[in-house]
C-alpha cells in the first residue's frame, strides 16, 4: 500500500520500537507493537502500551520497561518532539507539528486519487447484491442491501480491487409463472372478460399498467389461451418490472455492471452440468426418488435435496450453478450480500463451493439485518402514496438519496437498525448527514471567498505557520484516510468510512469555530491555512463519495 509521510512515520515508529524491544532482550519476531491515537489530546499524537504487554517477559514494572524503551528512542530521526510515560506505563509520543503538515501538499496534488491504495492487488471480486425477483417494487430491506453493496464496491475499488457489481435476476421458476398468469388475467379483465387472478398472483397496480400497455400495443389479439401469449406476456412483464427496478436503483445512485439471468443458466444447460460436476466428485446420491447433495461432508448440518422426487429442482440447485458460472468467469472471490432470512442458507452454499473448488473461502456472505423505520417516534410501515409497504421510491421522495444512504451505512450491516426519518430530514447539527455535508459547504464558502479576494493556497513541503491544536487534529485525520479506506475494505465495513466522516466533520467544525482562516493582515498564514482547508475539502468529498453521498457546494 502506498503510504503518505505521516502514515509512513507511524510504521517507522512501530518498527523502531520493535528493534528497541529486541535490543533489550525480547527476541520474539511475532511480537506486534500497537500504536494508537489517544482520545485525549494531552496524551500526545500516538501512544503504545507495549511496556505493559512486556511485564511478564522482563519481570519488571511496566514503568521501568517504558523508561528503558524511551531512553533508546531516537526522537530526532523519527520527528518526535517529546515522549512522556503516563499512567501505569503507557508511552505517549508528541510529533513535531510541522511534520504533520507534510500531508497537505500530497492531498492537493492527488485530489480525487487521494485515499487510493493497492492492498487489493487487483484481485478480481464479484459482488452480488439486491437480486430481488422482477415481480414488483424494491422495498426497505432491498434498499439497505443496495446501499451497503454499492458502498462496499466503491471502497473495494478505492483499495485496489478489480470489482464487478452483479445483479442476479431470478427470472425463472414459479414466481415468474405467477407473474405471467397475473398479467394475462389483468389483460383479460381490462378487455371486459371475467378472469380470476391466480391464488399466488401479483395484485399491484403495476400489473394493471402492464396489461394496459399490452392492450395499447396488441388490442384483443391475445385473448386466446396459447403458448405464444403466455411467453410474450411473461417476457413483457419481466422486462417491465426489471426496467422499473433498474430506474429506481439508478435514482438511488446504484448501478450494476452485469445483470445475470437465472433463465440463461437453464437455457445453457448449466444447471444440469452443476449436478453432474458434484456427482463426478462423488457427493451425489439418490434417496426416495430424489437427488441429494452430501453437503454434510463439508460442514452443513444435513444433506440437501437438489432434485425432488417429482423432478423439479430446489432453489439451491440453480444457485450452485450460478456460483460455478461466476467462478468460471475468472473471479478470485465472490461476495454475496443477502437478507437476514438467508442466514441458514449460507452453510449449504459454502459447502457446494468447498466441494467443487476445495476452498469455501472463495465465497464470502454478508448478511444484512432488518431495518425499522421510525416517524414521530413510532414505527412507520405504510407508504403515503400507495398505502402499502415502503419502497425505495418512497425513501427517495420522503427522505432523499443522501440521507438514506448515509443512515444505512452508519451501522454495521450485521446489526438491526432503527431509521429515524425525522432526524434524517432535519436541517440541524444533530443530523449526522447534514453535519457532514455542512462541513463541506462551509469549506466551499471559504474557497469562494478566496477567489473573490484573489488569495491562493501555497503548495510547499512544510507549512510552518500552521501550529494550532485544532489544525493538528484535522491533519491527523487527513493522514489516516488511506488507512481507513484499507481497513474498511478488508473488514467489508462501509460504516468505518461513515465514522471517519463524522470525526473529520467534527474536527473541521471545531477548527472553523475557533480559527481565522482568512486574515487580510497576514497573507502568508492565510495562504497556508487555505491549503489546509483545501486538503480537508478534498478528503471530505472523497470519503462522502465512497458511500455515494454528495458533497454540496452550498446549503
């Protein structure tokens, strides 16, 4: 991973500490020195508890061990202004303030590229998410999965992975059969013919709209019950519903590289071939007329049926074929983002990957927990527009894209969340998305003032006039951004980015309220301060972009 000077300094300090520890008698190469940023500013810029960890090794009080380490530390070489031993034996490092400013020039020079790293090593990752049946609207659970999936893809790309976003279209099976029958029934009803909707049919307004379009296009041409009518209406309804899904997702700032069809797997005989591949491995058997996969050999709690005794396939069978197809397309890693109701499905799917590749870790599954919408302090379930369940379209209209995306990525995907719609739409500092975007808008205001007064920001190696504690706090956050992106990618956790945005916005607002950026009596300092603010603007914008949230110029 490419490191900026400040991050590189942290690594160098850790390595130097390890060398010192070895020189005083602890020769364990696996011993890891942890360097953290203290919560309290008076405890320095970085701190380590390594002396406490070594108490049993050296059989000495941690303060004595800490002093031995400090005595050997080369402050000049590592840009350390002073070192203090605190509490039971913590070692606190105070970095030379001027050194922290070296990050400013790099950020402004890199601009949109700042935060990129190469930890992904161009590994080919396929991320499949949303993948709802094309039979109706995308709802609340789909919305959270869409946001987390899209944000994760953005973060992985920033961290150097080769990412493909994929939507698996469940366009085969009984739900599509019922979609076709529902469309036929509505078509006949619109033409004045009594027609009963199927028991498991789709009763939404969109099916009526589809039937009206079919009448406008074909009039009463397809009143006769034929295979041609069935296939035509099925394909028309699927395309209509899928186009609606695509539009809603695009309006939600979610776009896919690949739309993969379940029906295509059947058309290309890939489902039967999947069974044959497992059979060739010796893990298929027949019992009571059904075909079984011996998934217990790979950690599943029971064996799974692939083909029922009536010769119909279970849901698992085409899913295995689909994952084989993805691996055969050359992906190193598959990530599936699934709803909480799929939790029990994971072991059998990973068992099939283990059976066919010998490595179940080629598949990662992220489970998205449920969301509860709150409005006026009570659960909010129904759409004002339709009187039915809340859809992505409702969220866009009532809350907005930015607020919805920010709130959905604020919490870890494996935790249930309460989404406070009143807070999300509130234009006040206790609304985290407003607070973060307002920080960017404030910076844009400063930049407009700079242009009006014809000031510029200096691009120099060190900014000797930036010395305040508020500025130093911002600089430490700015320097950490590439590490935060890398950590978020490795942990598959977009909420790490949101936490970073919150901290950076807070640091900037605090700086803004206590510092004078533009001082007409001190142009040299003004130019340096403007460079700091510009670097903050770039980093804040880049971090917001990682979760698909805009960085507004004005608010």
